[in-house]
C-alpha cells in the first residue's frame, strides 16, 4: 500500500517546528487522520506526525504569548 499520507504527516509535523507552525501543524494532524482512515502500513509515522503537529501548535501558542 501507499504510505504517502503518513509520510507527509510526519514531514509536515517536523516542518511545523521551524516555519508556519499553525499551518503545518494542522496539516500534519489532518494527514495523520487520513492515513489512519486509509489504513496505511506505516501507522507509526502517522502517530508521530499527529503528535508533532499538536506539539508544534502548542509551541506556537506558547511562543506567541497566547498560552
């Protein structure tokens, strides 16, 4: 099976730490959920991508002073 969504989720989660954390964090979470819905093989990539997306968004809120 293709693992495009889970890999893209992981990559977007990593990118969310460096540029546009709100955008890439949300995209990472969405792609991770899609990867689970499609039952892709690399579920660990999807899980890590979702977690990195959430942490990236929380970090962005903290860095901007909202939290």
